[in-house]
C-alpha cells in the first residue's frame, strides 16, 4: 500500500522500530561509520560496503537520494549551515515556512527524473588585497539535493580514500594533517615538495571525473544527477553560461568530487613510497633527500599533465625546512628554519578581524568589546598555538593598542593609543582585570602543563 504524500514529510514522525531494538542496532554500527546518514546507510548497506558489492559497483542509489527521510535530513543540515538565497531568492527562512511542500516537490521531481537544478549565482569574495575568488551560491533546493546525493555517495568513496588525505573528510581535519607533518619533519623528512595546482576547482575535467565516479557507481539516474550539477548554469551580472570543466566552489558536492579526482594522485605517490599529506588541493610531499624530492616532483608533474591539470610554477617548489629562506607554507603555517610560524596572510586576516571589532568609533563599553573579542582570539590561538612564541606577545600588544585607541576616542582624545601616557593610564593589567584573553600567557601555561 502506498504511503499518502502528506505523511511522507511528517516532521513529528515516530519510528516504528522499538527504541530498545533501535539502540541495539546502533551499537553494532562500526565506529568508523558512525557519521553516515542512517536513512541511507542501514546496517545491511554498511555490511555490503565493508564486505564489498558484486562487481565493486553500486547499482541502486537514486531511491536513497529521494527517500523522504534522506531529504529531511539533508534539509536539516542545509538549514544549520545557513547561507544566502540563490537565484530564486528563496532564503532558509522562507523555505522553512513551507518546508513540507518544498520537500515533497523535490521528492516527486527526483522520483520522476524531471528535477533540474537552477543556475548558480556567482559572487566574488576577497582573497587578498588585490585578488578575489569566485564563489557559487546554489539555491536552497539545490543544496538539499546535493546534500542528499553526498549522503548516498560519500561512504562509497570514503572507504577507498587513503589516510594521507585530510580535507573535507569525516573525523579528519587541518590539525590532524599538521600533526602528521610535524611527526615526519621530526623523523628526518626535511626536504619538502610544496605543490599548488593552478585553479584546481575550476579545471577538473568533467569526463575524467565522471570516469572515476563510474568505477564505483553504475546507477544511471544518480550519474545523470551528478552530471546535471557539474554542468549547472552559472549566473553572474545577468549573464549565464555552462561550465565545461571544474566543480563550483561553494557547492555542497565540490569537496567530495575534488577528493575523488585526486585520489588517484594519492595512490600514485603512496604506492611509490612517498610521504604525502594532502588537504583538498593543498599538499606537501616530505622526503629525506633533495634527490628523492626531485623524483617525487617529477612523478607528480607526470600525473598532473596526464590528468588535465596544471601545476602553478610560481607556487610549486622544493626546499629544506631546516634552512632559512627554503621553508614551505601549509594550512596557515610557515615552516622555516626548523620552526613553525604563522604565515603572513593568516596574520593579516586575524589583524583585520581585530581592527573590525575595535574601531575607534565603536561606542560600546570596554567590557562589551573585550567580550566580543575573546572568542575570536581564543579560537585563533587554539589553532596557531604551536607557532613561535614571539607571535603571541606581538599580537597581544597589537590588541591592547587597539583597545587603548578606543578608550582615547571615548575620552575625546585623538591618537592611536601608543603613547607612554596611554600605557600608564591603561596598563596591561587593566585589560587583564577586564577579562581580556592573553595569548602569550596561555602559551606559557600550555607549555608548563606538558
């Protein structure tokens, strides 16, 4: 008997599985797969994933994508991520007001095979002082479908990915990649190949990418849906065009698809014995000698040329991190002279955030400003706490000078808070008494607790 449409997206759905039985089933779920969406990846599906499917390919996935439970879970994830409205001007708030109707509409269109994504709204966001980078904003509906598609596809490819890949993967992140880099550097892998692919996300060849996906997925409707998103129209300043390569930055599927494409590079270097650490399109290869580093770069260059990509000659180099002037940058850090520093772009970005929160025209009390500053400072320190200690004392001074400038303005005195009089009137201890988080103090305490 078919389920009435109005019941499919009942947000007060009560599972027909007894709670005790449900808990027992969940305890059987392997720890590695705790993150998967249970409406798609049942115990039976996970068993097939772990044990292997016939022919190594998945033949029926589209029904998992348009399952009302999957679309509901995808909508919740999209809503929690917030984000702007796309070309249809339907915001998260507007979608929420009529969610059941929209989700039923998506389920019906996907089931019938008539779903077509809307154009992606392209905007440009600052990259540095001179450059910007394009960012695609899909509609809320398209983000939901892409999220549902990702829920179905990700475990299939996650099973294949190597441990040397860290970007946009469940349970892995920047800190894990940095820890591995630190471990290898200490073990004597001091020669580093620092590689950068030119406009990677914009240049992935669609045909080669789809070939990689077809190695694991044979569901025609699912493959067609992926291709629709790859060829999705882009709208910028009322002009529309269809991309012939790349995955739009900002699309939900892009990080997964980019990892799928570079997985073969991971395999090539790993099978040849090289120590590679990759975070999305940012990677380094750590070697014991310059000869080994040159051989790794040559192998990498060959793979890049054969797979329709291009290394950036200005940003790709070999260096020994123990020597000054020959280090490398990775995930916000600068590794050079046997030490870790914060790279200049990361420092500038942090200072810009502080400047924005400490404008001298800001009329709030010093307590409120400090309360606003502290989460930003603590979060930044937590990530960069392994950098050279000079960074923290220098930035602490910069933050206090900014706050002294605010206090001067409130007292109707011009200036930036750098005079001896300012230091005497508002000494360092003054800001400590008002609760300002001090990075150097936190650094010293962290070292003492080791």
